[in-house]
């Protein structure tokens, strides 16, 4: 083994909450200031409809 016990690999509710909040803030910042002038489609169907219209 590499010296890491199973006890060190426990994910707590506090850690998951902090991670979710960090990801949410990053997502909101990305929506508020898109890198390009045209937003990216989230899937292929939306991309195809945006390319047509």
C-alpha cells in the first residue's frame, strides 16, 4: 500500500457543500462573462439549431 489509509479517503458533507458552492460560483461567473461573443451550446442538438438560425 502507499501509506494512505481508508480513513483518509472519507468525503464529508461539509466538503461536498463547499465544492458545490465553488462550482456554482464558477458557473455563474462563466454565464455572466462569456469568453466569446457567442455562447457555447450545451449539446449537439442545440448547436445544430443555433447554426441554422
